[in-house]
C-alpha cells in the first residue's frame, strides 16, 4: 500500500458515492465531474490500497470486503469535515450585536422600528438588530463605556465625552384617564388634584417632581401617587383599573395611550397648563451621543438624523 497523503477529500467523497451509486457515470453526474476523472480517482485508490475496491457484476460496481471497512471510516471523515465547515460558516456569519438606544418611556413607542427602517433606507445592514433600554442615572456612563449607542433624555449631560444636543421643547400637556372617569365632567386642575396620579418612572422635570403635585401642595392638598410605571403599557393598565389620571406632554405617547380601548386623552386648556407650569421651565428633550478623544461624534450620521427626526415627529 502506498502512503495515505495521496488520498484527498475528493477521492474519499468519490469512493463513498460509488459505494451507494455503484456507477462511475452516476457519481460523475452527482459531483459535476467527468466520468474519466472519477475513474482515475478510483484507480488511484486501488493503487493505494492494492485492492480492486469495486468489482463489476451485472453492469454494477460491487464493493469488496475492504471497501466496506473503508466506507465506515471515510464517511466519518466526511461527516467531521462537514461539521468543521459548518462551524466555519457560522463563525463568519455571527450576527452583529444589537444597537442599543437608551430612552425615556415617553419616547420608546416605535423607536426601534424607526431606526431599523432608516438603517435599511441607508443600506446600512438589512439584518441590523435594535433594542431599547430604560433611561436611568447610569445612562451617561453606559454611553461613555460603549454599552449603549445613544441616549434620549429629559436632561442635558455635562460630560465632556458626550454631545448633549437639545432637540425640542414640548408645550402643553394632555390629561389621560379611563373613559368613565369622573374627571371628564370638569377636567380642570383644581378637580384633578382630588384624584391619585400615575407617574412614569422618568419625568421631564427636575428631581422628577410633578407640576400637578406642586400645584396641589400650594392649595394645601396632596396628590397621592397611585403607581410609578416603568413604561406606557404599565401606565395604561393602572389607569384602566383605577380612578387615577396622568398628564403626558409627548404627543406620540399620548396617541399610544389614547389608542388603548377604555382610555381617553384630552389636551389641557392653555390657561390651565400655564398655571401648572408657572414654576417650571418647558420640558426639553435631549439627544446624547458619544464623542471620540478629538471631539468627533462616534455615532453614524444617519443614526443621529434618525433619532432627531423621531423625537421631533413624536411631538407633532
């Protein structure tokens, strides 16, 4: 027997197919090779093992005893090769980690889909994954450390590593409560303070103070907090199952809540809204993006444009 290095994967594959098909012609068709090439590979194997390997009987190639033994080993070799190839393919096609946008709950609805759509419009990556995370006091450091890709906040960032861009102020709040709520008989702020309030975990005011709570205190009353909701879905559930109300200034969040069966939304009268905000500045939405050491914004320009557009449209 000659040395095994003269055997390659191609000849191993040919022998295994011959074992099943019993015809050099059929193997040639299956592998897209010429029949003489298949015959040469078989002759090379015969030379290596000093055995005919296949004997022609009734117009078919019948495996010898040695070929039966070789087939078991050769098929294992091919199986291992397929597994290694599969691992290599999966390795090269590892999906990119999702892009993470940290946001306040009032500006989460539809955000991920908007970014995905714009990524495709800009031919960025058809398989780009987007996820959102809730804004918190850790968001600045998460952005600096590269754990998130952008942040939407109600407060500016003073960190030099970040671009903190004022996008829009929202003027005018909306009262939201269940449809049968008594407040709808006379939706004034003096009547609102007789009912509990649902707050979102992140409010667009300093120290998360509620203007309606400050107003009630000035009137010698206290507005109890029925629930502090982490997102709009939780807030809606609380509103539907209580006599609580909430005030929201972001129109996109208002539209989402108003679309839920059993909830109603109405813009607060201008004079009432002005009275509520007399001790507050109008809430502002900021976009934070990470900078490089030379001050260049690291987020792609299409992402910056997409997030700015999303924030502005959410207020219309």
